[in-house]
C-alpha cells in the first residue's frame, strides 16, 4: 500500500471516508419548516370569556324611589287641600274632612248685628244648629250679603292657643249655583230654616 493512501493518523483514505459517512448518518436531522401548502390559515374560533356580572345601580333606584314617594306625598297633600269640602258650622272638628286647618267651604247663617268692617276686612259670625263661628273675610262681599241669610264661606278654620276657633275666609257665596242646590238640597233647606229663625229675632 502506498503512502498516498494513508493519512496522518494511519487510516487509509477509504477508512476515513467510511467513518465520515457513518457520522453523518448518525447525526440528528434538523427540523425543516413545513411547506406553505401544509399551513392551516383558517381563522381560529375565539372562545369568549365569561362576561363579568354588571353591578345594578341600587343607589340610583333608591334615590328614584325616594323622589317618587316624596312627589306622590306632595301631590296628595295638594289635591287634598285643594278640595273644598262643604261643612256646616256644627260639623267642624266632628265630621270627616271638616278638620281644623284644611281648606273648606263652611255654611252658616249670618248672625243678626254681627257684621262689622275694618278696612278691607269684613267680620261677622255664622251659626248653624246652635253652633257659631266668627269669620274674618279678606275679600269684599257682594251687595246681597246681609245678616240672617245663609252663606257659604271658603277658607280655613284657625285654632288659637286658647282653643277658640276663627274661620279665615277668602271668598263668600251668597247665592248658590245650580250644582250646589242639586247636590245639597238638605243643607239648603236646613239653612233656610236657620235664616227664618234669625229674621224672627227681635
């Protein structure tokens, strides 16, 4: 064998070539990128995360409830006070809705010799079924206003600290309208009797 076929380690050229081939075969093969045609390019389905529970605006609901309750109360008070219930003098503080301090229409007969004036205010006393009520009228009564006639005064009963009561009137009806006469025939008949009795007094 010639020296040209032996390397520095004493291996023949053929042996070295065979060893190199074995090493290459046993070496790990690097992963290659898949071909473009093998990629899955379809859009992935996004799974939504669980939605967080929204907090209910309890405070706003509470405020709204308070506002509605207060509004309803004031409306009720307004409507209640705006209703002018018809009450006879003797029904004040006795009959339902004929209370002290609320808007009323009070009926009675003007007492004899009870009318007096002080500027724009007219003072007089009305009586019904033996019960009397002093009246302070802030408006000017009509020309038909006189003693011993039945009148209906609109206003409120005011109770003083000593327990005495005065009716503060802002309007007076001397002649009833057709609706009142139809709905309150008994009241009118009673008032007429009281008026006749007043006229007979000396």
